[in-house]
């Protein structure tokens, strides 16, 4: 049975781990043999397989006048250079999705994938995969999930409200680890000084770095992967006040001494970082540096092992939906 997948995601941004995960899922599913996977944006990573949902529109043979204007604005969108106008056009296109998507795809055989903080079911899909990529805002009462949604955790240490725990169907982890491991390598160059980032660590004291260290939040956003790897190979120490950024792993792969500054309490306290997020070659606090030095040589192999493990979650996700929708079809026939 052919299963379609629609990944509801914003425009690709290399500086957003969540956006990157959503976009890379399209590539990973395609590697698993899925040819009918779509994403809800035309701004994609050219390195990955991406088929914008609007490509479903049949430009020549579908003469329905309801979609004439939609086809026109999609066609001229690339000619418009005013960002505010482009954003408005993209919103109108997204609002129009439910009206034409189900003309071309069978809703009974289609899985719609939403991130944990996407309200409701904007595509009006039947089979919903809710992807928990962080502790969701519904814990604070902002997002409520439907009781017929299927929940998948990005990592098994994420949590959901007790009301939804029975809906958890497995783990789904999507990251282009192969490219990271090929790009971020130790060139064994002479190193000087260090740098630090704050990012999501904005609410903690920023007093755990030497005064001559440069804050590089904005710099790293502007650099390509190859340029970031070159930069990490030029410094000796990298300190992250953000306890959950992959930049720490990238820096360690390049041979930096990496120190993540833990939160005082909660999920990213020093105790919980070591228990749930421990990676070779990364110190969780300055008093953890010896362990990081002693295990740095193990980081590459451990990340390769994780890469295999993560890809298995993609295949399990695909197998789950093929089995589930097949069983649903049998129930309908009977």
C-alpha cells in the first residue's frame, strides 16, 4: 500500500534545530524508499530531498477556476523581492492547502506530521503524527492534542502531559549526522583562545568564560558548515551557555575543549545533563573537563553509532504507519 507523508514545516533555516529536523525527515523517509513525501514550504535545503506540497497542483489539466488565482500567485512569487509581500503570499498559499491537497491525495492513506507546538490540525488530515521535539508547550496549557493523534518523541527523555502518554507510539530522531561527521573534523591545527555562545541560555548568569573570549552567536549564524568547522579548528576552548545546542558537538568533533554550562535545576541541570544527555568529549560544567578530555577520542565512533540508531527510528516510524493504515483499511472493508 502506498502511504503519503506531509511534513508541516516552516521555511528551512540551518540555525534552527527543529526546522532542520523537520526538513531532514523528508530526506530520511525518501532514503527509506518513500517517494510520496511532501513539505509545506518551497524554501528548502538543496542538499536534501524536498517536494513542496504546492507541486501537487496540476497546472495544465486541472481547470478548476477556484485554483486559478492560487496558481498565479505561486507562479509570480519568485519575482517578488519585498519580504513582507512574500510572507503574505506564503501565508495565503498555506491557508489554501486543505482546499486542494485532498483533491490529489487520498486522506485515508496520508500521514500528516506536525511539530509539538503547532496548534490544531491546519491541514485537516485524518492520520496525525505529533512529533515531540522538545518538552511541549501544552505542558503549560498552550497546546492541546487530539486524543486520536499518534505521538512520537524526538528522544525518549522528553515528556508529555499524563493525558497523552497512552498515545506515544515510539521514538523518531532525524538529523543529518553523516554530513556533520564528514564536515566537522579535527584538522590538528594550532589553536588560540576561545569563544562562547549564549543562545537559549539567556536567563542564566554569563560569568563562566574568560573576559577575552568572543561571543559568537551572530558569527556562527552567518557561517556555512564548512566555515564553522574551520572556525572551531582555530580556537582551543568553546563554552556554551545553551545546554542543548548541537554546536557543542560540532566544536568537539573539531577538537575543541567544549564546556556546556548547566542550568541550576530542571532538565538541563548538571545531574540531568550527565544522566540523559551525556556525550563523549563534552564537559558539563568546568569541573567535568577531565572526563571530556579523556573521552574526546570516542566521540566520532559514538556519533556514528547514534547515526545508525537514529536511522532505525525513521524506518520504524515508516513501518508503524504502513501497518496501522493497512489495519485501518481492513477494518473499513469488513
